[in-house]
C-alpha cells in the first residue's frame, strides 16, 4: 500500500506543467504563491508528524530534528544549491537547471521519509500525508518546469523531469516504512528528522523566496491557509 500511495503522490507532479502546456507561463506573483502554498503544506505536514509521530519521546525527536536540519544544510553545501532562487537570474545561468533538479530531488527525499513515518504511525495518517504532499508536488513541479523551459527544454520533457525527481520520494517512503516496521524504536528519531528537514526547507528556503515574488500579506495568507487545511485534514483522519 505504501508503494501505491507514494507512487500516486509522485505522479501528481505531472499536473504542475499544465499552465506551460496551455501557453500561460506563471507570473512572478503566481510563482511566489506557489512557493507559499508548498511551504504552508510542508509546515502542516511537519506539525502532523510532530503531534502524531513522536509519542512523547521529545529528546529523541529533538535530536532527530537537529539531524534533519544538519542534513539539509550539508547537502546544499555539497551541491552548491543553498542560495538558489528559482525565479532569479541564477536559475537561467550555467548549472541553473541542474541545481533546480537537485533541490527538488532533495525535497522529495524528505517528503518520502515523512510519508513512510506517517504510514508507520497509522494508515489514515499516511494517506492524509500522501494526499497533502501530492498537492504540494503540483506547485513544486510548476516551478521546476518553469526553470527548465526557460533553458530550452520542451514542456513534455520538463513534465517528465518533474515526475522523475520524485522517484526517490517513493523509494524512501517504502524504505522508511520497512525500517520502522523492523525497528519501531526508531520512530521518534525518524519523525524528528523529517520535521526538522521540512521546517528548515519551508522557513529558510521557500517562504523567504516567496516574499520577494509577491506581497507579504498574500504570501502569509496562502501559507496559513495551506497549513490550516493540513491540520484540519489530519484532525479528521486522526
């Protein structure tokens, strides 16, 4: 079941390039709102894991969160993507397309871990988590496809890449679920890792970038609405 749910989550990315296929590239404001939507959904996912996945093991969860933050910072430093702005001039420069693909692949890895953890806690929570991240994959794929088409890639190929970068989301969801099934004591550690990574990506990468692309009020509203919907969804399925 984890394979099927995470596979559909990754496949949802194919919807992202639709505006480009219709000949309507997203404006700077739309890109900002897409970043805010993705960031708000990620914060909501982190909240769900924080409340449902730690099980009172606060120290293990906190240490796991620090590991998640360390992982994000280290991987960005190693591949040189820490300051990438997908709507800035660097995205159109040498290596911009490659860096955008790497960034989305790293995002997908954290999200795959989150799906696996949620499924290990409870199937309804896992399904809700996967549905949330499927919606999240749409604006993320739109942003990636915009960068790639600016570099001359066709829309169909950009759509294929947008789906392909989420394949590690599927692999890590299945692997995380399998590992936690064998070692249940690792649940708060892995949940904390996912929370730290997702929160860092949202607060340090997505939201600061979105404030430069659209008005601060609209970004805040989109972020809070997305986060609230996730919390409500998790509450209903919990």
